[in-house]
C-alpha cells in the first residue's frame, strides 16, 4: 500500500503549489485539482524537455520502487478533492496487466480481494495507514508532503484504459457510473477557475478560502496574499518552443487585485536593477505580463525550457 501511495505522491512532485480526460472535467465543487498531460509533453519539443526531467528525477524512482513504468504506460493524470470527501486519482493510458497485477498484490496484502460492484463494474477496498507521506525527487531538492488516503481507499480497473483510486466509496460508485467523472456543472458561482491552452501540459488550482479556513472561521494561511485570495489557478503550456507559464489569483476584492498587481510590478522593477542576476534572467522577468481585471490578477510569461530545468535542479 505504501508503494502505491508513493507512486501517487511522486507524480504530485510536479505541482507548483500544494494537487477526466481534461481538467475542464473536474467537478465545479472541487477544492483543488491537478491535471498532467504526459502525452502532450512527449509530442512537443518544449514539453519534451520537461518530460525528460520528470522521467529522470521522478519516474525512474517510481519504476524502481513500485515496478510501474509511468512513462511507458501513463498518458494523463487527473487528481482532485471535494470538501470533506478526500482525494480522487484518475490514471489514463495503456496500463499494462503487469502494473494491474502489482496493484492487485497490494490489495491482497492490505485490502480485500472480494470484488464489490457498482454500475455492473468491479472495484476493491484497500486499507491504509492513514499517515502522511513525504516524497522527494531523485536529486532531493524538491520535497512535497502528501495527505494520506486516510484509513481506506477504493480501486477500480474496470473502465477502459483507466485506473481510479478514491478515498470515498460513494465517489467510486459515482465515477464508475459516469465513465470516470463525477457529475456536476462547472459554471456555478464559486466553481474553480481552470486555465486552458491548446497545448496545456499541466493545470492546477485550489480554492484557497476553503483550504485555508480554520476552525474559528478565519483564514489559516500565513501568506498575506493567500489570506486575501479566494482562488489560485496555474498552468504550464507549450508555445513556440517555450514553456508558457500563467497564474491567476481571484481576490476577495477588486482593490486587492489592483494592489497585488502594483506590488508585482514594483518587485519586477526592483529586480531589474539587481546586480546579482544575469541579463537573461532580468529580461525574462521584465517580460512578465501583469494584468488586473475586476478581482482577477493574471501573471504570465514565456520561459525557455532549459531555464525551467536549471531552476528545478537548483
């Protein structure tokens, strides 16, 4: 079970913060989401650089520890969580019988081999330790703490080219009855923002109000920015041999979006006069687009893939 959860945790190392055939299919009531398109990464020159880093720093360890060839079998990963229901993981691709057999071995060791049924499809109960996991990339310079799948989770292989893992049995039943999706409209007030692009490689977002709320109803965030933010969305896309990075913050008030935009522009101006940065880095930062519209603050820039990898390695 721990190796299975380490597989999930290792995949989440690509998250910039914190983590369905498309992120737009994530339920509107989700509190956070992550969508990684490995197939798109491999089909584009800029994305391939990022994919090669993941293969060397993350996938190799997963293959060594859990025996699962992520690069050879996984096309897409979608993960999300709805408040009070725990995380859902959807793996899509040409999942080999060998990988399925290994997961079944986990189930045999720490779960129940008696299949359960929903919508004429089978799923299994898998017990867990309920502890959190710390996952690191091979170089050891990136570390992510992942909340555990609580004391039990549910696993199914019965949808074509999909593996579903949920922390809640009702979620599993719902996904099996809806071809791997939890029904729900994205357009309602408060639905999570999803940034899109023709060649999106990674999309992530969170409801910072819901995730940061403490027991007394106040924000639990240490960051002054997040305390004044309702939502955060992030995207990495391939565009003209560059990696296009975009982040959007939905603030509590329009005035806050304008204030944050002013702060970002001020920081960019100060950094431009720094004697510690090379000309290429300064030019990159100066190319950051900052836009405040209503209560939305959008930051975007195009980065050479090599610079992104150098930053990850440092």
